[in-house]
């Protein structure tokens, strides 16, 4: 219930997020609703600190979020596409 099963014809919606310099890079795949996704960076307190809309032609995209204002901490990156969402926790070191 509430989980999409991956098939060869339609890969499951998901993200891979990582730090690169003072940015957070997010690779999206399997986005099949509306041609775009909303990305959010959320603190451990539940507060959204960054939001971005990303075009997902063909269901995939790579986005770079300016994270220079973020503190060194653990953050959640969430992607929303239609009724689907994917969340990944990252540790942002600020200087990597």
C-alpha cells in the first residue's frame, strides 16, 4: 500500500542527493507526472529552507541547489512529483 513497484517499463520515482562544493546536487528519475518536480530542503526541525521547481523532461533531471546559506548539519532533501515523493537525508559539511 502506497509503494510503487518498479517495472522495466516504468522505473520507480526516486532521487539521489549529494553535496558538491557549496551546492546540493539532486538526480531525479522516474518522474512521470506533470513534467516537473518540486524539490525541498528540510531541516531536522521540519522547516523548509530551500524550494525549487525542476522540469523533468523524459522523467529525469539533475538540479543544483545553492546551499551556501545552510549550516553544517543533517538535512532532508524531498522531491514531489504528482502524488509521489522521495526523501533522502544528507549531511552537509559546508566546505566539501
